[in-house]
C-alpha cells in the first residue's frame, strides 16, 4: 500500500521502518529533519511538508504527542484534511482527547476521507517485534482495508466499535489501569525495600504468580532496576494521557479516585526535573516519601 507516516519519534520511526521492510511504499514527515533523513536512508520517501506526504497516499498514520499538534496536522491549510485523497484513511495511532477526535473525524468526513482510531498498546520494543496491540474504532470495511498495514506492526487487534471514540475511551481506560498498576508496584517495592528485601525478589513473586503479564513484567523490571531512562512513555506523556482520562470521566460524571494518587506522583517527578524519563519514575516519588532516597 501507499502509506504516509507523520511523527517519527520513539514509536513512529520504528513503525515506518517496519512498513518499509515489509514492502509498502512509505512516505514520512516530521519537523525534525534528521528523523526524516534517517528513514529516507532506509528506503522511505522523505517529504518536506504534509501536503507532499499526503499526495497519493491510501492511508496516513499519525503518531503525535499532543492534541494541539494533532489538530494542526489535520486542519491547517497545509494539513491532511486538505491534501489527503478522497477515500483515503487517517489512522490515528496517538492518544488524544475524545472531543478533539470527534471533531477531526468530522473534518475528514467533510473532505471525503475517513478517520480510523488505531490506538496502540505497547512500548517501543513491542513495535520492533511487530507485537503491538491495537484498539480499533471506525467502519468495519475500513478496518479490513488497512489490516495489511496493521499486520506488519501488531499481533493483537481489538475492534471496539464503529466510531473512533469507542477505541479512544478504551485506550484512555487502559492507560489509567496501567498507571494504577505502576503506582501499586512502586508502593509494594518501597515496602519490601524498607524491610531490607531486594525488590527483584518481589518482582519474581509477582511475575511468577498472579501478575505474570506484560505490564508487570515490563514495568516491574524497570522499577526494580530503577532504570528510568528505559523510556516507553515519558512522564509528560503519561501526565497528558492521565489528564485526558480525567477529562473523559468528567464529561460523564465518573470519578477516578485511584488516578489522583499516581497523577500526584507524576507531578512530583515533573517537579524533580524528571519529565523526560519513563513515567514509571512515579515509583521513585514513593521511594522518596518512604525515606529511601
């Protein structure tokens, strides 16, 4: 397929490279010129603008960090809604607010295009393995049309519903549960450390028993080793996603009390100049409160 990829950060750059390796015709765009050149060296076509990237594409994937950037990429004069071909698909892989996703879907519909929510589940190493999970929201026939693209990037595909919002709210809820899990793991490791037990022992207890899953294996290992530089999502991104979950909950009068705890620890990490570290560094805030640092 003729594919465009916008946003060549930790996730997008690996996704674009895998699509090139799989034989797709890939155009890439990012405001960081070095990122575009790196993908061009691997066989992608580097684009100097969104308009150039969108030309002739059957699908465009965006992997963008903020709502403001996402909105500009879609609606600016040189943006995707103006320049993607009619009938093409915008696959939104980043995590964005529900009201904005709905508005961007309307903008694409007005331009004769389709917005498909393709929310990602997994850290960068899962992208490299082609083992991401995806939550999909949009028309079934559009999901079917882009499945060859998704097959290169992931191994699990959950169809949430025929509207993008269904996938988005599931992604926000999943991120909320993950944040709570990281917080609980940090608290538990602080407890055993206070009793002189190596946190790797607790890691083994957790992952050899009830908590043998990707979240506890991946983030539990980061916390036990205090390897905060092994970044999946930064503190800033984690805080952004948490705030989006709270925004979604406010719209339907749903309290999320557990989230307040880990959100405060993310703010603490931000105030300790740790905003660019992995968001599991929220556990370090618990270590500080426990007198371990």
